C-alpha cells in the first residue's frame, strides 16, 4: 500500500434544462481536454444521479467535474491556463443556470492492493 498527497478540484454544475445533448457532449469533451494542462493527474466529468433508495442530495446540481492535480502550484497553473479559460467560457458557462460551485482541498490518497498506480 502506498500513499501520496494531491489537490482535488471539485465543481458542481446546474445545467439548464433545455440544454441539447450536443451541448452536453461538448461540455464533456471540453472538460476532458483539460487533462492536457501540466500538473493535471486526472479529470472526471458526468451527470449526477440519485437512486430511488437514497435521498436526492443534489440540490439541483446536474453535473460534476472533478480534477485531480499534483500540488497547489499545479492548481494555480490549471486556473490560469488559457485552455481552462476557453473551456469555461465556451463549453461551460453558457449552459449554466447559475455560477458553478467549486471547492479545492488537499487529500491523502491511499491506494489499496487492487488499484494500479500506473
């Protein structure tokens, strides 16, 4: 088992109800392109859900983007990067009901025996 420290950047989105499937696809592809920014370890993006057996805790948030970064300096590089600005302005903000909610935190990642470090 190994451990490492990373920065997690989580963004909760409220996408307009009349947003087309094509616009959602462009949002997801734009978000996935952010993986090319230096210091980004991984990007995940997708629709939120609530199963019938669980309370709906989404508070109207329809999609989530999660970015794992190497360190706090990588977060600064990510936030200031022209590609981040372009994706935000072209693929994200036009689809939203309100400003996204974003949080950042430092996390210790513990990889178990069944997870590859590659």
